[in-house]
């Protein structure tokens, strides 16, 4: 693990800089499409009033699916209709994804992959293996601190992200 600032300067390689750029691009893309996708997901749910399966309604005390995060509780027939409507909405909003894939989930997956790639490159510098962080809260904090360290270094050397 590197401890001195001058060692960090030497350790931040072009690969780390490129991985940081890719992560920022993935983060920006995710943040750009998230409100678009969530809007039409909610519009579809509001318009069609899909029902929870009987088993789920008993467990969760509800009957109508009100949020996308509850869609796994739909009756199978409703879920197939919901997926079809989402697929149509994806295309109408300019997204090209595989059948039954959500562009937001694809973007979030790309962002996670970019982060893990950067985290692996940063392990010799930070001494932290991201796989040892079990809490999402700790992973987010480590990600934030790592990005701040890299961005501060790049500012100091006049490099742009």
C-alpha cells in the first residue's frame, strides 16, 4: 500500500486515468437515463393498475402494483404484459436493448463493471480489496474517496478528466 502523496502521484497510471474516465462516463449515462426510464415505468404502472399475485397480496397487504420495484410481485400474465409495454416504451424513447432488458439496469451494470475495474487498479495504491467491503454503504464511501483522490491528483498535474 502506498502512503506518501508523492508515491500516489507516481502510482496513478494512464490505465487508472482511463478507468476513471470510463467510470465517470458510465455514471453520467446512468444519471441521464434514470429519470427517463423511471418516468415511463411509472406511467405504465399508473395507467394499467397491474395486480399482485394472490400469494404476494396476502403477504404484502396490497393488490395493485404501485412502484416498479414491486413488479416482481405481479401475476405472471400481468408481468408479461408489463414487459411488453416496457419494451415498447424503451424503443419509443430511443433505447436499443435485448428483449426483456431494461436500459437502466444495463447502464447500472456498466457502471458497476467500470467501478470494479477501477477498484482493482487502485488496490495496490489503497491497499483495499473492494471484495472485502461487505456493506453497500462502505463500498459507496470507498468509491467516493477513491474518485476524490484521483480527481485531486489530476487537478494537481493539470490533467483533465
